[in-house]
């Protein structure tokens, strides 16, 4: 259900993701569609990268 501003908030405890995914990196995507009685609809999508390792090393070149 959306809030009065029309935004949807999804909260996950993290246990659901831990049970489904092993170690590694994953791109998770959440998509939502909302239909209205007049056959109009609105859709939204958001994604993020989940790193499930014990450590995460970030590297970048010193010169390009």
C-alpha cells in the first residue's frame, strides 16, 4: 500500500535475502505496478547491488 504521497516503502529484515542468496554480488531489482479502476496504471522500478562477502575491496586506477 502506498503512503499519502503515493510512495511505496518496502522493508526487509535481511534474513529473507540471506536465505535465498549465497555469497557474491547480486543486482536486486524491485518492480511495482499499480492499476486504477479507469484502466490507468503507473509503474516503478529500483535496483541496487548487494555485496554478500565478508569483505569488499574497492580499487581504482591512479591515472587514466
